[in-house]
C-alpha cells in the first residue's frame, strides 16, 4: 500500500500549472486531494480530470490573500475530511519590471500574495499538520535564492518565503512537522512545453531589454515539465527532504553567490 493511501493533501493555486500537476501526482499515489484556487471553472475542471483518472479529489474556492477565505478553507477540510497530512503553498505570481520603476505598491501587492498568502495558509493548517506530523511544502523559486534582473518585486517576495520556511523548519521540525522548500526555475506550459511564467502582474515590457521579455525573463535554463517536478516533490516529501532545487546545478551558483557576490553577480548576468 502506498505511503499516501488515506492521507489528505491541500494544494493552493491548483487550477493550473504546477499546482494542478501536484494535485494529480498526490491523487495518483492514493491521497485524497483538495484543490484550492480562486477561479471556479478552471478549478472544477482540474478536479474533474483527476476524478476521471480514478483519483479522489474535491475542489474548494479560496483566496489566499483574504484571511476569512483561508480560515473557511481549512475549517471545511477539517469538517469534511477530519485531517490534513500535506499542505502545498503553491499560489503565487511573477513580475516583469525594471527595479527603478518598481514601486512600493508593487512590492506590497506581490508580498501580499507570495508571502502573506503562505503565512495565512500555514497558520490555518498548522494545528492539523502537527496532529498528523505531516508535510508543509512551500513553492519558492530560484529567485528566492539569488535575485535576477528585471523581475521587479518577485525576488524579494520569494527570498521572504525562503526565510519563513527555514524558521518553520527550525521551530516546528522538532515537533514532527516536515517542512520542504522547493526552488524551481521556469516551468513549462503543458500545452507548449516551453517556458511558463504566469502573466506577470506589473508588466512594463516596453522599458525592458528584449531578452528580459522572453519567458522565464530570459533565464538560460531548460523549462521544467510540471509533471516531472511534481513527481520529484512527492518523492522529496516521502524522504522528508529540507530543500528541492531544480535544476540541481543551481546550487553551485548559490554557493558562489555566498562566497563571492561579485562573481555571483557576473554569473547571473551571463545566465540570464
């Protein structure tokens, strides 16, 4: 019997992309999956697709930027399913903007979703996750380890997720909670198998160099198939890993950046 049989998984931002692939991957392993997102139609379609493939899935509309909506989501999970074993904080978005044109309002808006959405969901889910000694998965970014050019407030929001995840691991790991930080590069759109940056809030493309307008902000990294990354995340949970960085070679860049910021900046300019 699969490790995941009978377990309950909540995935935010589950109506498309990596979130949808994660929900399908956990369901295929025998878990009951709760798909959460704001878009009702796409969310229902994603859950129906998993159910048609033989998985156990339900969908709940939720907005991670609204405290009441998040509270209602996890209250409903407890009421209907009685437990929670995994929370995947996947909801988020990117940005395209030169840093001198990135406003305080841009930072506030992106932090509201990319960081505070993670904090809200984590706090609401923690009582059940600690009961089950379960798994908390925060989807970060390569930009949460080393910043890049022309992506506005995005790196700051993802660096914050990196720090918050470490704090959770340090304080709650001894209580049995597994905390996993996932830092992927650009993720391919399923229909194109090319780069899959979400439509970027705060796009200011006419002010950006042509290369920065490319998918992934021009990052010279092969796009990641969401299904492949989802399978790796499921395995990382089973092994109770602390971090999953994709592609793994990016770890060398992060190490160089810490040892020599000047050399690290030169490499980032070369790679983006």
